[in-house]
C-alpha cells in the first residue's frame, strides 16, 4: 500500500467508525433529530469518499467489482495481508 | 445477510513479530470473552427481543464484533509472520503450530478450543441484556490485561481502540436494557 492509499484508507476508517457509532446511538435513540441529521450529512460525505477510494484502489465490496481480463476482486492483497488494513 | 467490506475496521501495522503477544492476544479470537463469542451471542439473541430497537442494537453490535474478530485475527497473523516454528515453540505455541500451522483457529490463551458454552441466549430479554453488559466489561478487562502485557506501540494502539469499543457497546446495551424495563 502506498502512502496515499494508506492515508485515504485511514480517512475512510475514521469516517466509518464515526457512522457506525452514530448508527448504534440511533438504535437506542431513534428520535434524536440532531443525530438523524448528522447521520445523513456524514453518510453522504462517506459515499463520496468511498467512490474516490474505489476509483483509485479497487472495490471495497464485491458489488463494486468487475474486470475485463481478470476479476478485480481478487487482484489485490486482502486486508489481513497488507500492513495498515 | 452480510456483504464483506475489503478493509479492516481500524488499521493494523505490526512491524516487529512477537509470538509471545500472539499467544495471549488469540484469546480475543476464540476465548471466553473474545470477539467470536461476542458476535455469536448478539446475533443469536437478536431473534427474540420484544422491541425492534433492541434487536437492532444486537444486530449491529453483533456485526461490528465480526469486524473485531478480523482485526484480532490480523494481529495474530502479523505477530507470527516469518517466525520459524522452533521460535513459536519457545513461546508456548509449539502445540498450536502442530495442530494449526500458521492458520487461525479459535482458541484461548492456553490453546483451549472455542465452545458455544461461552455465551448464553435465554429468550429472556433482561437476562440476555444483563449478560451482554457483563460480557462487554469482561472483554474490556481482557483488553486491559493484554495492554499490560504488551510493549510495542503498534500492538497497544489497536488493543486500546478495541477496548474503547467495548465501553461504547456496554453503554448501548445499558440503554437497551432501560428501554425494556422502563
Ligand atoms: Fe463489544
């Protein structure tokens, strides 16, 4: 993983845990309007970040995988194989 | 259903292999308070809850625990990467190597294999949620013990992060219990 990929992945992981955390909070506080608005706002930002990452470094989920000569999904190291996850 | 996401939940970057730490950290893979037990506990319990919100928190925390299982597996894998078998044996992993090579297998720190007896699913929401709160505290305590045993910041950092998640989960299960009892 080059420096740029590592940085982008770190940003993605940071955004992801923010959303996971907020999602868990919303499970037990489903009427919190402020949290609902935050979730919507940051989820949109997250989707943009994911698209940018996937364009450069390949699919995050199998739904985004394709390939012409080779199945892209298995082209790169798996998260447990690369330093930095 | 689930869709696999091709990234770890938090970065792990072990530069110095350390079989001594691999041997103890594996308990969070397959030990009594480990991530496999946690995930199965919540994913089993979620079928029988009186409120959708509570099934939701069990579903979502159960899912997150699978991501933690992957992180702990990655820690173990990177901690033994390139370590020769005789070196593993010196750190108490000879028996493990004989049975599993460099593969991951759910055991505790003493090599005892995983058992579903590590968790309960009672069909009683109060009993289940109180168990879940205790489970999160026990997992937090194990991470703190592991941090005490570690000296490499590359190992301590993800362990601290995982410990933090147990604190959040405990909080959410407390709220879920209140939703049911109030
Ligand atoms: Fe947890």
